[in-house]
């Protein structure tokens, strides 16, 4: 299951001998496994066609989330590598056993604390990825400029160039973009997970929330919260926990579909299908 070239790398460079392998979900992009080793249970994922810096950027994102010092649990990264000489790109991390129940209130409260980790500009010092797509993080002083130029415009351009969206959609988007300064409430740049849907967190055996598969950058905190509502939303207790630390701004629910134009476009570009009509319908409401 695990390529011999990757086994050899782990053995030669990290003295890791694999004793047992159990396949686990790696999402729609990567292959993944729980590996029992001479150094305990670990989590390994790999991809033969990943960009050279794909797993390096994910590792950096996990480390940045961990550096915030919140009670959110972030998997510790042991090593990562790029595809080379027949070896796939890979990411090796601690294995975290998933629990049955979790404290959603504390999850929300601690996400708010993560969002209190800030910086002076929106963006990040380096680009990274959301899913398998490149994510531009060029820095901006204003959130609206960042959202338009680094989030929506590149994805719309990609979708139009591939024929998934009609170029006529640009007129509708330009009309909405011109209103965003009046729609988005002021906010300081906050550290975001960046891809916070229900498949990118779990609760460990002690009930603590664990964040995985980030697409980090510094953005408007409402962006992460809107993302949680992309596929039905998290529990009520989660949002209560968040608001116990940071009350939501007025009319947040009305802004959610605007923020979520970004993940919708990502899904348009990755999967097409019904996401195309969903994006067109959502944008048409504004």
C-alpha cells in the first residue's frame, strides 16, 4: 500500500520502521494510513502528483496554528517531503485517536481565541493551497481588497478559463464587489484555519477539538465562521461557545453567503456539477 520508496525514506532518514498499516480516509486528494511503527502509532498521507511544496505548506500551516497557543489540538508534524525519484510527496504526523463525543462549546470558545491571534495585514508571507488548488495570500491592508483580489478573482478567472462559468458572470460579480466595503464590518487580521468545514476537525478521546487540513492565512474572522456553515453548520453549542468570547457582529447571517462564494468557487473548480448552479444562484441574489 505504502510505496517502497517512501518506506525507505522514513527508514533511512528518520529510523522509522513500519510494523503495520491501516488505511484511513485521506480526503478526496491524498492517500492516508495509520501506521504502527517502532516509534508508536503515526499518521501518514501521501500523493504521487502533489506539487513540490504541497505538504510543506500544509505542515507550515499546522505549525502556525499550533504556535497560537490555544487549547485547540493541532497534530504535531514529524516530517514532510516532496515527490522525487519515484517517491510521492508525503506528510508524517502524530496519530490522534478520534473520540465519540466532544465539547463543542469549548471548541467554539477556543476558535474565538485562535482568531484573537493577529498581525498587521491580511494574507500571509507565502501562498499555499486549499484542497488541491493554489491559494494566493498576497498581503493587503484592507479586507475587502484581499477578499476580492486574492480569494474571488483568481477562482472566477480559473472557472471562466476552464468553461465551468460563463464570462457573463463577471458583471454580476463586479456589481457585488463594488458594495463590499459597505457590507463587511471592520476587523483586524485574524489567524484563520481557512478551510473549516465539518470534515476538517475531529474530537480526540478526551473531547478536545483537533484541527486538520488547514489552508491558513490572516483574514476576517467571520470568514472561518461562515465556512463552518458551508455544509449545514456546526452545533448550536459551538456557536454559543464562540459568542461567549466574541459576540457576532450585526447581520452576520446575511453575510455568510458572500463569504462562502469562495468555497463555492473552489468546489466549482474542483468538481463542477451542481456547484456551478449553486454559485450562479447565490451570486444572483446580490
